[in-house]
C-alpha cells in the first residue's frame, strides 16, 4: 500500500500476467476467451489483459492499465473487450480488488440453462456460502454486464455469478482470490453436474452451510501476521 | 504478400507444422487423425500435413506442398488423406486461406447424431454467428466431402461444419483462424452438450446473436495497423 | 524402522511433499483442496500438508509434524484444516500408515448423492474388494469426520470412503498406498458413472470379487525380498 | 528380421518401454494398470512390462522377456500380471506382433454394460472395420482371458475387444499398432458415449463401412518402400 505508485503497478502487471496461467492450467479457457484484472489500490486504475492476445504471449509489458471508466492510461494494446464489465464492478464494489471472467464449460452449461448451482457440497459452502447465482442476459459493450454482476452478487455470499447464456464472473479481495473463485466455481459446477446426471444430490442444512462458510472464511489457510507483530 | 515465393512457402511450412500443436494442446485429435493446411496466397498451391505422421514428428521440412488439385509439388511424403477436401475448399472459396479437419469428440458426437448445434451462448454468436451446421455423409477419396463442406457453409456464417458420422471441418482467412475455429467449435460443442444433458438451454434472440457476431468480427482483438500507417 | 528418528521424519517430509504431485497429475484436486499425511512409524506423530499452501510450493521444509491429537510439534505453518480427521484415523487404526483426502469430482458426485459405488469392475474388486462405501455427513473441526471414516471402513475391505456431501478419504499401509487408493477411487468412480449413464452395468459374482481381491492383494506387483534374504 | 537376436531384443525392450508413454499421454491408464508387450519375431519370446512398476520408472533395462508360456527368460522383475493373456494371444495368432491392455474409462464403461460399440463413425470404420466387440467375463491367472480375446476377435475385423466387466485388449502387427488401436478405441468409445448420451447416432451403411475400412488399411499413411527398392 505504501509502495511507490510506479512500482505498485509494475507488480500488478506481473501478477495479472502470471495469474492467467492458472486459467489455462485448469482448462477454464479456450484460445483467448478469458481474462483477469486487478484494481490498483488507492488509485482510480486497474490492470487488465489485452484483447485477443494468446495466453503464451502474456507478459507484464503487454498488460493494459485503464482508469475505472475503461479508458487506457498505459499500454500500446487495446484492453480486453470485457473491460467495461470489470470497470463497473470496481466502481460499484470498493472492497473488490480483482475480477476474473471465463466461459469454463460446466459453469457455462448451468448459465446456458439459467440455473443457479444449489449447494450440496461442503467445498461449495466453504468458498461460496450457498448457491452460485445466475445473473441476467446482457449484451457486451456498455454497463449492462457490470450492472448484472453487481446486482446479482448483492443478494449472495458467492464471489461467483453465472451470467445467463454467457459465462462466469468472479470477484475477490485481490486478483489471486478472484482466480481461485473461478477455479473452484468450475470444480463445483462439474461435480454438481455429475451428481445430478445420475440422480438427486442430498440436501445440506442451511445451518451447516453457514457454519462451514464461517469457519472457512476465518480459519482456513495460514494466518497473516497480526498487526502487532514486527 | 510481396515476399519472394520460396520464402513465402518456407514460412507457411513452418506455420502449418507449428499450428498442429494447438490441436494436441486442446486434445482435439488422437494419434494422427487431424490436419491443418494453408493456401499459398497468389499461387495455385497449398501446404498440408503429411499422412499418418506423428504430431511430435511434424516439422517445416516434412510438410507437403500440393497444387489445388491435390497433386504433390514439393515433398517426399504423401499428403494427408483429406487433401482432396482441403483442395476443393480452396478452389471454391477464394477468401479462404486455411482449412482444419478434426474428429474432436464433442463436436463429432453432434455430427454422429446429425444435429446442428443451436446457438445458446454468446461465445457461439461471437465466433459462429448462429448455429454450427451439419453437412452430408460423404465418402473420402473424391470431391464429395469438399462439395458437402462448401455447400453447407454457403448458407451459414459459421466457419465450422459438422460432417455427418465423420467430424469437423473449419475454415479461416488463414490457417491460424481456421485452427481457432476448430478449438472454439469443440469448446462450444462441449458446453452445449453439458447444458442439454441436464435440461434445455435458454433461447437467445436472433437480434442479439447478430449484434454479438457483428461486434466480435469488427471490434474484438487488436486493430491491425491501418493501410495509411507507415 | 531402525532409522534415526530425525532422519525418518526428514524422509517422510520429502515423501509426503512429493506425493501431492500425484494428486495434481491425476487432477484429483483444485487449488489447495486435498492433502496427504503419513504416520511416523513407532512414534505418536504424523507428517501432513500445511493449510492453504499451493501444490507448486510444497517442499519437505514446509510440511508440518503433528502429534496424533493434531498439535503441531515441528513447523512454522498451520497444518491442513483436515488434520483432526487424519489424526483420528491414525489413533483408531494402528495398521494405517498414510491418509489422503480429496474432493475428486466423480467420486464426490457419488458422495453428493450418498450412493456407494457398487462393484462391477475387476479393477474395483482388485483394489477395493467390493463396493466403495458412503460415510455420514459430518462437520469439520472435531472428531466427527474421523469417527465417520473409521466406522464406515470397519465394515468393508475398501481403503476408500465417500463422505456424504463432502469428498473422499483413503487409507493405506503408507502414504503412497493411500495416494494409490485415491487415484484408483476416482478412476473407478468415473468408469462406474459412465457405465451407468447409458444403462446398467452387468453384475459380478461375489465369489469372483473375492478371488480377484485375494489374488491382487497377494500376487500383484513385485515381491519384497523375503525376511531370510540378506 | 535379420538382426542379431540380442540386438533385436534390445530394440524391443526400448520400444516397449517407450510406448507406455502413449498410454499416459492419452490418459488411458491410472497408476500402473495397463501394459504393452511385443513378440520377438522369429523366436518363441515376448517383451512385456514388469508388474506394478510406475510408468515414470519404465526403462529398457527393467522390461521382462518371457517365453510364450509366460515363463521369465530375462529380467529380475516379475512380468505383468496379464502376461498369461498376452502369451495366449501370441500362441494363437501368429500374425500378431503386439498386444496392449488398458482399463481406459469410456471403453471400460461399455465393457461394464457388456455392450459392443456399434459403428457410427468413419474413424471407427477406418480402424475397426465395424463394431468393437465384447468378450466374456474371465478371471485372471489362467488361459481364460486369452481364450476370450482370441475367440471374440475371430469373428471381427476389430483389433480391439472389450472384456466384460474388465477393460480393453488390442492387437497389432507390432506393439506400436496395438497401442494405436488402444488410443483409437478409447477415442471412439468416448465419442460414441457422447453421441448416445443425447439421442441416437445415425446409421452407416455396411457398404460404406467396408469401403472406408478397405481404403484405410491399404491407402492411409506413408507407403513403405517396395521390396524392389534398394
């Protein structure tokens, strides 16, 4: 936070470029169809993938810096065609530091049917705190997608939303957390698909979903050093 | 375009050899069953994969140069057994610079049932402009497959056609664009399969499909330098 | 067994860290959701994955050593959030030397429906000796998961149990055997899913299942050197 | 054929060891469950994988040489537990130079239901000349599996047989051809599964299947140098 602004953007360029490798590793994206962005903390800026560039060719240098209206501030390339949606989310949700968009196949299949993914798995309770909701159909190019994302997420604990006939958007406190949500969303969408393909998954009690979500958000992983520690 | 012909062919040999790696990366092909070709611009020639050679062993040197009747002009190996179909497409469609053939599993499953893939996804509207159509059953060895491809594509915006009981052919302005269409075709075929496996995908309005297709073809990706630029 | 204790733990740290690569190789895990542990033979200790650490970053040094009540004995990081379940299994089953937990998709789909996997495959008879059973739903954090695993396995020859709405736990004489059981469990769960998706698998006689299991446990693989050999 | 016998066996050890990498590349096998063998031409011998050894650890040195009754002739390790089935095939079918066994998931799902794979795809007509048949259930350890393979293949053009509740065996003029048949069998089994999952595949005329098979067996790939050529 206290980093010199140029250095901060340099680090985010590197991190955003590198995080796209998780999208290909987990096979969430085909060709160039998926993108990661990060908010530049304390500034009205974000770092985002360039449009239509191969994942193998992404590097810190070719990431694009835009302001939160989607206007390019730094970079020779055009930003992702989903820039308006990312920007809308950053404007509307100050706590969000990263946004990811994919068309990962299982999640997008639920989105094509307009069906939210009901919560039948402890891993879904952990990460999503309940169902993964469906947002409206919206055309690319204006604020409709961003608005649909924000309004749908408002009523849920889920960091992922399935946009109807389209694909997945996820959010996180930083880009890495949003990428994790995209990976887990596809994993959950796949397991839920397989479960339902041969019958009906067993219900989980709402109180158990709450308990799991609360524990995971507060206990899982490594504790960051406390503010008092040197 | 103004390159010396020998150099142009050398570049296309390299590009066609290398593009096969995208077919294996996306698991569109098993063993040696799938091939890429490129038209040599301004000449009555194409560069195509040799028949039955391992993807690991493809190199610029072993690509085969044929004329557009499929007769070998350069190269010690026999060309792909699908050469006649590629050649027919180049003869009939002057705007096509690349052709790809695969038996990718999800797309071929639709082809086995003789069902076109209806358009329920924005990514399909973007790349295919509507349904991905089905062409006739045709035996290999003459012009029947090529004719089936060309006649079926004539009525659609799709750069991909599902040949009945057989597999996929895609076209593009160059070989890379045809490979992209093959990758996206399997991705769409898979998502559409998964969507329909558990219910019915929601319809998309034709006007939205048109708007998406138009935007993607004209706005997506990086703008090439304008003719006036140095 | 006769190794110096410090050296023994060093070897187990290395082996447990390395075995996680099999979970990613076979795509049994997403992000950080899956863990391997090993009992330290002859001591009240186990070696287990740290919580929420990337698989790429696992190394002998960051494995955690706990006692069999789950209390950290060596290591700077918090142990896996599933430590209590691993510890319970080691306390209750002295013959168990390794425990693995995953949410592998096909197996977890059976777990979501609460359906055991019936034995229709020789490979399942070999490794699991019959059906792969389902354990109860249990919340993380106390002894409930461990107790559910132990009580369910008690009635079966299977080294794998599907915990309801949750995932898979497997055991083995060492960590490697437990990892093998996790890999085979997903493979069987997938094949069984595919078989049932298009009809009914044919039954196998119990006497054949017994014969296969007995042979596999006693004849398969390389014979260890006999105790009498030097 | 005219090679010195020791050199011939050395080459086959290398080729058999290396061909197992195709089984893992195409994900036909889990853990150690799948094996390749090659007949030593002109001798009563075969080269086969050792039992229960990791695919990563296979090397020319640890392949096992057995006679065609399955008795080890060269090698310190026990041969594959499927050695008796391989040996039976070599004794009964003198034209066979390679045998492969896998439990690849889609093919094994058809085997679990005891359903042959009907021919709805040109790629299946090419390689298999019609349906892929199902052989009987048979216990490992004697001649029953080998006998089941040979008797089932006798009535078909297919180099692959689905053994009931078990898995796949394929044959070829050499080990590489048998591995190709194993790869194509899973590819066809998967596409056929996907096709049938959403409806009925369209029929192919027997005369077309015959024409495709004949062409593929005689025209596809590179022509070997004619006997008269130097």
